[in-house]
């Protein structure tokens, strides 16, 4: 009898947790439709540098002021000097965004939405660029471009223009997709930032 009760309680917990998750996802999607055009760029950058849970937390904020507070706190995690009002890391990311938007545009697709553009925003300028490396098979009309980075660790991102139209897509099996949310990139946690802001801001 105890086992039956335990199973019922477990199923009930899973059910209610699932309902809460679905409800929050619906609310986040609803709020996403209502944010301004200016906020959409910040949300886009958040999807590159943040975890799904962080993007969702941003979208669940009801007011612009709350979202601005969350956003400022989020980018402080990447900033060397949180006591300064100027976040040098975020300024750098905005410059990358503007560059990628134009440089990696393909037909009607804006540059920040292409694989190369998103990669550039995420990791910056590659240390080396290798065109048509010998170890990657391709047809004569295809082109392969490999970006190598030496920092924060050695890794490569490989792109291939499958149709010869200039639409370079990431070759996942030939690329090292490393997250930008880990120890190599962030200096502190979001919780630490919120605690710091609570202590230092009135």
C-alpha cells in the first residue's frame, strides 16, 4: 500500500511540475511576441551567449525595466570590471553584431542569422582561416572554409557551401562547437551578480 501511495505522489509531482513548465513556456512565448524591435536584438544575443533557462527568465519578466535589469546583470557576468558603468565585453559584442550583419549577409538573409555571422558574433575573428582543406571531401563547385581559434582553447569551425551559392553552413562533424556559458568565458554567475548589485546599488 505504501508503494502505491508513493507512486501516486510521485506521478502527481511530475504532473504538476510538467504543467508549471508548460505554463511558463507559453507565457515566455507570449511575452516574446510583445517585446519591442530594439529588445529583439538583445534577445538574439542572449540566445547566443545564454542558456535556455536564462533566455526564458528574461522573457518571463513582465516589464521593460525588469528585462533591462536582467539584461544588464547578465552581461556583467562576462565583464572584467563590474564596478565600471561601461561593459567593455558587451560593447565588443555589439560591434561584432554590426560587422556580421553586413559582412556575412546571404541574399535576403541578414548576416547575423547566417552560420558564419552567428559564429563570428559568438567567438569573434578567427586566428586562422583555411580555404578548402585537403582532409574534407568536396565537389568542384563547392567551397569549404575552416576557421581556427586559439583562445580560450584550440578549436575549429568548418563551413561548407553545398550548392555553390555562397551559403556557408556549419559542418557539425568537422567542427568543435564549444559553449560560451562555461568557465572559459564567464567570470561569475548570475546569482553572484544579482547579489553584488543588491549590495552596491540602492
